[in-house]
């Protein structure tokens, strides 16, 4: 398929133009549907992934998931197909920027954040009602249609809440770590509550101009999501409406049971129609509730030299078997069980969960091999 040519046509119908977006699974190009005479956006699976059965299934699942949803705040899917072994999805093309573009220019005013958030939540509610969790809610997947109309896109890793098989990499989670709910990082199933956590993070970023958790690597970000509380929004913007702040903080509670019962309730919280907190709340634990494994053996301290850290990183890569993308804003594979902290890698005191026994043994062997 002449996918790189601007005059290429798919199915003898869709003329392809410039690339307008890229993601982990493929690229999105501006297009024209010559049969109906309308602008479209065409998402093409990357050529190097077209032969991967799991990726193809996930790509096709996006089209099926989005095609089930008909709502003013959901990007519509018009058509799907395959040409020269490369699947594609044809969607409506929107004239505006993404919410990520808007935030990059400046934080949103509270009223603008409310409107964008309410529409994002309306899209999530219709998806949840259809039994679909988005699983990658982030500013880059919220697009402006026109004026103040926003639509949610990219159901590429969406999962039916009734599905028996999780279409992710074996032993891992696919998503964007900065927006993943703590329970997802711990390996628990996606639920509407985990989408609401992500929506809370999006609104936190929209109002503050930055993510609540930022670090150099996706693994470090994931550890912060598990262990730390974000800086309070009121300390960043003291003039914010307490009800708006309370709604976002409730959505980002580390305990899923303390979040809103559904997206519609959260949307009402944004507009002040629902109390942001309806029950007494104990202080949030530093970690989500979990079943702990048997206590591990005490771990020895490793020298902190740069060459030891590099070697430890290599051992961790083999022992854990998790590939993490460098860009923490890109969908990444995050360890589904325990994730080592950067302090543990460098030999400092670990504040996170105990390391798996296999990784602990590998670190001990590394220490023995480098000890003078």
C-alpha cells in the first residue's frame, strides 16, 4: 500500500493526506472520503505491527468498541478495512486541537475545565453503560470538535467489562502511567472507577498545568502513583472553587470505593449539583489495599556507583521482563505486580512494596559479583 503518498487511496475511496497524529499502534492521517465527499481521519496500524496477531486483535477491538458508541462526545467511527495486509479505521475528522495542546499553552480557566470535564465524563458514561472501559483516558485523547464541544477518542486499548481475555501484553498493563489508577498498576482489572481516576488526573492537569506525578521514567511515575499523594490543588491555586477541587480529589482517591459511583455523578460534582464528598473519609493509605505475599528475605544494600546502577537496571530488565517506553506520555507496559522503586535500584531504602523473590535474588547475585 502506498501509505506514504499523499494521493494514496484506501479501498479505492479514501484519499490520504498529511499525518496529523501518531500513537503506539499507528498513525492518524487526514483524509477525504470521495464517495461521500467529506473529510475523515484514517488511523493506520503500523506496518511493523501488522503481522502481530495480538496487536491486530487489539486494533480491531478499537473499531468494534467505538462503533458501539453513538454520542455527541464520542469520536464516530465510519468504516474499517484492510489493504495490503494493513488494517485501518476511518473516523470523523475534528478541526480543533487536543486538550493536551490546550494545556500546553496554558492551564484552563475553571469554567473551561468544568465544561471539558463534563463532556469527557458524558462520553465515559455512555461507554460504561455499554460495558466498555476506555483504559487510556488522557488529555491527548480528548479532542475539540468546535467551540466548546469536546469528544473522547482512541478506544485502542478499550476493554469490555464482560471480556474474559485482557488484550494486553502478557503479565503487564497497557496504558499511560501518569494517568493509570493505582489498582491498575497493581494488576487489578479495569473498571469504570479506574477510568474516573484517570479523568480526575486529566482535570488536575488541566487546572494546574502539570501532571500530579512526574518523573524521568514510566516505572518511577507508576511508583509515585502508588506511594505518594499529589500536591493539593488548593495549594497551587488557592482561589479554586472548593467543590471543584473536592470533586477532583475524590476522583483521584487511591481507594476505588471512595470515588464517585459513576461518571454522571462525577460530572454533577463538577457543576456543583452533587456534594464532592458524601461520606466521612479516613486518610488515604499510601498504597491501595492489597493481599501481601509472604514477607521476603531482608535485602542487602548495593553500592551506589553509576556502573552498579547500570548493571542493576540490566538485571531488572531481564528478571522482570517488562519493556517500558521512554516517553511517559506514550502508552507503556507497566509491571502488573510489584514495581521496584528507583531507590531500591540504587541501593537505598525502598519505600514501595517488597521486590519479587526472583528479582531480589538477582540483585544479591549482582552485589556478590561487584563486591571488591
